[in-house]
């Protein structure tokens, strides 16, 4: 059985994400972007979704599974989301 990487709350919080209420089977984190809202949804089956709301329109950037934190950082950069720890 394969295992997949899902980022943990401390890492997402360090990236500036805040956990929000979500339906059973998923955990949702969001943060403001320069032009909208960036959201990461983690599912219990190991999948992850990145989506961004811009000007009231929802854009799906990625849905799938990741192998490592490094792959997460590359994915965030590919969709032009900051992938660095934010300073308070």
C-alpha cells in the first residue's frame, strides 16, 4: 500500500495558511493572495487540491497526490504561490 505526503498544520501555518471549517473527510486551509484567496484542501484518501478565488471566480490549480514536502514547494511555485515561511 502506497503512502502519500500531506503537509501538516504547522508547515501550512508557517506558510501563512489558516485552518477553516470543512466537511467531513477533508481539512481546509486558506490564506489571502495579492488578488484573492489561496486554498489547500487535504482529503483523508491522501489527495490534495489547490484552488484560488480571484475576483469572485474559483480557479482549480491542481488536484492529486504528492510524494514529499519538496514536491509541495515546487507545486506551489508552479502556480505562483509563495512557498516560504512567512515572518510575523
